[in-house]
């Protein structure tokens, strides 16, 4: 039986980061991946596909230029599913090549197959042809990610009633789309299809969506979406989905309201991809969502078995998963592990984008911190006018007592890039004066930081 100092189950962001980090310390590392290519959900069905699809849609539809040339403006008429997938396949293959080269360069071994525990140190790997081998791991990291929740009452068919993993295999673009679930993934795809002038209805059983984001930002976001022909049905669950003979689907809501749609995307939650691991043989437990509980070092109840990435739940971001993988490797091999800063950016690649770091206004109020806000609408900036932006805003929150930055919240073009300036200042405990006194390139959207800071400064009482 082959023996490894670290075995990683899954080659997504946390798994590959831990594997490469351990290999750099000359540890013998094996990565087990169930798919024929490495990369995990992040590369093949999640992070990169949705972001690539978004960029393709915005380019081909001419969405960014419509403020100048009108809503009928298109870069390409009659956009097809094949048009969208061509760029997607090129991007994903490039990323897979990069990851394979990274593994080779760092002498990380990897095996294709399904892994399951035989005992706390031994894993069985079954490849695509049914051949089985066993390997021993001194340390083991579970980094299997998640898979879509697929309830029995939804008649999935892979074509017109699909989950979020199947959406990248579209054969035809619908004229109308019903999205069940107003979480991050559902909202991203809802707005991407809306940019293609697909009529979208978002159905959410709760009365609100994306509750971790500042409510003022959400209000601005929803205003833009309603202008883009997105309809929201909050506080209404779906009781039945029925295919219509001749095409289309009818969704019956719990209040008996009817929604018709050519295509249905079910995106109401994801489950930890742990059901085939035989966790009981290792003494590891999963919760009702098949996620694994860990301590601050990402250890499970079994000391030498770790878990990281989406399989442990919030925040379920590729960026934070990578850092979790690094910390796992450091702890497993007794190296100094510097914990990530308290505040990390959260990006939602919708149309328009949203990104946030630090505390939303609601949290500042709950903590009883005296504060003031500053806002800049992108159309107030010269760069915004050049780009034809008629929506988008930045909101900054400052402490009245210390003048420190408490949070930055952005909706609009470039939000996920702009947020990093706020992230740096926030984690370095910077104050309002940084933004007021420093020079920003002109014309840029980053100038919104100065405009919003000056807005807050004008509202603050004099010292």
C-alpha cells in the first residue's frame, strides 16, 4: 500500500492550495479527484463557468454600451447557446492546463477516481473502470466541495428543468426563465440571462434575499433588476413544477399563483459532497446538509483528518477556500500559519456586480457604534459618464469616534475589483483621512472612494 504524508480528496481551491503548499515542504502528497480533469467544482461547474458566462453575455449582448446606443443595441444578433459555451470551454481548458502544470512542477501526485474511507488512515480509490486501490494517509484533507440540492418534487430533466451545475450544458436559450432560490448562484444566473433579454422570474420563499449584504445596496440592486425585466416573487415557495406538452413549464406557488417559463433553474441550496466518502469508517460526522464541522484549525473530530472549502459551509468562496487550504497544510506539518485578516471581500458576479467588505450598516447599528455614511453614485464621476453608467453606487461607513473605515459596499460595474482598495484600508485600520487626502487617478471609478469619503466628511460634526 502506497503511503503519503498528505492525501487530499478533491482538487478545488482549498484542496489544491493545501497540496501545493505541503509539496513545497517536500511532503509526499496525493490528490484524489473523481472527475477526469483536476479543478473541482470551482473550475468545471461553479466559479469560473458562471463568471466566464457572464463576461461572454455582456460582450456579445452589448449590454455595457446600451446607455449610449439604446436598448436594442447588440454586438451579435441571434446569440445562441453555442456562442456562450465556446468561450467557456476555451477558458476552462486553459485553467486546467495551468493546474496540471502546477501539480507537475511541485511534484504533486494525483489519481482519478472516487475515494471512500476504509478506516481513519486508509482510503479506497475506485477509478472509472471499477479498478480499486488503497492508499494510506498520515494526514487527510476532505475538500470535496458541494453539489446542488435536488429535491424529489422537482422533475429535473437536464434540459428545461435544471440545477446550477447543468446550466453550463445548455443546448438552447430560453425566452423566459424561472429561478427558484434567490441565493448568490440563483441571482447571478438570473441577472446574466436578463442581460440577454430573457424574461426572468425569481422565486424565493423568504421575504428577503442576500441578508448578509447592506440593505441599502440591495435596494439599489433590486431597482436596477426590475428595470431589466426581472420579476421577484418573495415569500412564496414552489409547491409544484409541471412540464407542459408542446414545451414550457408551469410552476404553482404555495399561494396558488402560477408562473410560466420555458426553463426552470432550481438553485435553492447546495449539499456537501460527502455522501460517497463512507465518513462513518473514519469516525467523522456530517450534518443534515452533508457538511462537516471543523475547529479553528479546520480539524474534524478526528485529529489528523481536516476539512476545508465549501464542504464546511460559510463563506463558500474560492478566495477564502484557498486560504483555508494553506492554513490546513501549515497546521498539519507544524509550520507557522498566519491567519487571514478579519475582513475579506465578498463578490457577487451578477449584472450589475456587487461586492462588500466589513460591516453593513445594520451590523454597525446592532453594535451601537456611532457612525456616518458617505455615498457616491457612479454617474457622478467622469469615468462613469465616459462608460455610460446610469446606475451603480459606493457606500462607505465610518466611525464617528475614531474616523476609522468600518465597511465598503459597492454595486455596479467593476465592484469586485474596486473593493480591494477598501479592503486594504479596512484591514490596516485606516481612517477617513486616507481617502480625503490621497490622490486617485482621474478619470477612474476608484475616484468614487474620494467622493463618498467627502460626502461622509461633510455630514460629520466638526472636531
